[in-house]
C-alpha cells in the first residue's frame, strides 16, 4: 500500500480482529435487507490496511469477494462509498481514471484533480494497477482520450517527476516563466508545461511562493489565469494550488461539489475517501477557514450519506 499521512480522520482500530469484523459484515448482509449501521461502523472506523485484511478474512470465510457482496447488497451513493472504502488507494484512483476515460469524451476534471494532486508514489501505484488490469500502459491509453497542450502536460504528470533540488535552476525556472508570459506578446505554453509538470514540488514551492512574484509582480496563479484558458489553465492552476496547499485545494473542490442545484456525489466521495487517512483533518480546517461553516454542516445541508459523516468525525 502507498504510505499514508497522519492527518487523516480515520485511524487504525485498536484490538482489531479481521475475522470478527468479516463475520459481522457477513451477518449484516445476510437475509432480506442490510444492517447499514454495522457496515458503516466497521468500514469507516478501520484503516485502509485493516480493511484489506477484513476483505481477505471475508473471502476465506464466505468464498465471496467483499466488494462483490457490497455491490450486490447496497445501492446508489451508499454502495459507491463502501466500495471505495474497501478498495486500495491505488485501485480507487485507477478506477476513477478509467471512469474519466470511459465513453464519449473524457471527464477532464477527474484527470486534473488526480494527476495534479497525487505524489510520484501514488501516480506510480495507480499506473501499476492500470497495467495489471488493462494490460496496457496508462499513458498510451491517455493519448487516445486527450489532445493538445493539455495532453502534453497530463502525460508529463503521469510520469515520475524528479526529486532533486537546485537553487540556480529554481531561479532560472522563475525567470523562464516570466519571460514566457508577462515579458512577451503571447504566451509560451510549453515553458509553463515543462516547468510546472517536470519540476519537483520542493522546486515549485520555492519558485512561485517567492521568486516568481518578486520577478513579475504577480503570483504564478494570477499569470496562468490571465494568459491561458480551458483545460490547460485548469490543470496548471490545480498544480499551483496543490503545491501551495493540498488541503486548501481539496476544501475548494469539496465546496464546488456541493454548491448550486445539485451535489457532485462522485467528487464528494472521491475526496472524502482518498484523503481520509492523509490530511482530511487539515481539509476540514481549511474548509471552515474558507467558507465559515464546518464541512460536517455542509455535508448535512447537501444530504451527504451517513458514511461520509462518519468518515469526517
């Protein structure tokens, strides 16, 4: 499993017995109807690693895959959250990328969120799952779905970015971005793509938090928003936001998913589950700071499932 953070809302349960949990889940799905509270209490109060052990114990005890039985016994948003919880982080990310590429056109917002926010380790893990399940390289299939400068940036993010740091190169990067945008007529998108998608996070943080603004008088995000448009702008802005603060980026994404006439349940589920063991405590804090209401209250207003409310406790 990809190493998780320590700012999540879900922690490993003490006195854990995967066989006991597996039996409880089996009983909860036996007969007519399901005991939803049992499913929620177990699957939202165990760490991802513990849930994988429960799934193994469930397979041994019943001869069935836990995910298959959850899909057979639950429906709608409830099913989606439970299936996400019993998936590994890499498998969940991979399946979301597959969903984004399925059917006519691609769901670019999913691709932008995942490839802009995930670490090298996470991207490699989801790519490995993709190769194992599809028997094809993720980047090869991505080429069939997206095009233009947006595709060039996405392909670079799908590869492992360097981790080295070099002060003189950081300065050159800041100057290069300035010369590619503010200092010339028209914008050299390739310079933005090459630097933002190939430099390490540490290099980017140093570049745009101090050096770029000192050179141009504008923030890097402001320059991108003023010089570009469409999916490429959205992707590069997402990279900048994640380098500044992933929790703030995800708080903003959660707010966007719940505002307006209806809730974007898929985005809501993806962020809540994927950050639940990494930094959801910080996402919750940023949400309160940005929107002056608790994430818990926002979920209640948008009729979030009991599962999501349990995750965020």
